[in-house]
């Protein structure tokens, strides 16, 4: 955080502490995940994906704890994205478009450069990404979708 926002470590820690004060259950959850490698606990997500930890040593403990703290939300975001892409496949096929790739929590779609088609593709992808968590019972966190478009990946611009 300090590097990303060009602030002091003290200010970054104040931001983290303030967030944890507003979300104590999140803090407790993260601490529980960080303890998993030491306790030999397997972390299981809503989708049933499991994170197991092999040999834990002083050398790899911090890295394993970071993996454990990040695994649940990163894994769930990836699974939601995959399920949404599968759900969107048939409607996208009918529009002459297709999913090119999934990158973390992104669905990369290639489609004809026709404004009517682009509007429909956006609607299909947004609906799939926003509805999938609800279908899995993930209702306490709203999933918002940002759309970018352009001629080449890496040069996409945010649109509505």
C-alpha cells in the first residue's frame, strides 16, 4: 500500500488498521486463514476448492501465510469468473462472439466491431458475472462489473 500510493509505512499501516476496525470479522477471517499453515488446516471455498499446505518451515512460513490469507477471495473470484464465462458461452456464440481468455477475475471477449453487437455482448457478460455469485449463495457482497473495450488487450478503455 505504501509503495502503490506513495505514502509512508506508518500511513499505510494506519489505513489497514482503520479498515480492520470497520470490518473486524474480515480481520478475524484473515487471521484464521493465516494460522492454517501452522495448524495443518485445509481451507475450503464456497465452490469446494481446497488449499492444503505441505511442509511448513521458518523459511516458507510467511509466504504460505500470505497465500492462505489471499486464497479464499482470489479463488472464489476466479471460480465465479469461470462459471460466468461458461454461462455466457451460448448467448455469446449466438452473437458471433467468443471468450478468448479468462484472466483472474476478467473475461476477455472477442467480437465484431459493431456497436449493436458490442452493447449486447456487454449485457450478456455483465449479467453472467453479476448473477453467478447470487446463484452460489454469495449475497452479502455486491459484485460490480467494469467494462473495457478496444482493439487490443492492454489498450482497452473503460466504457459504460
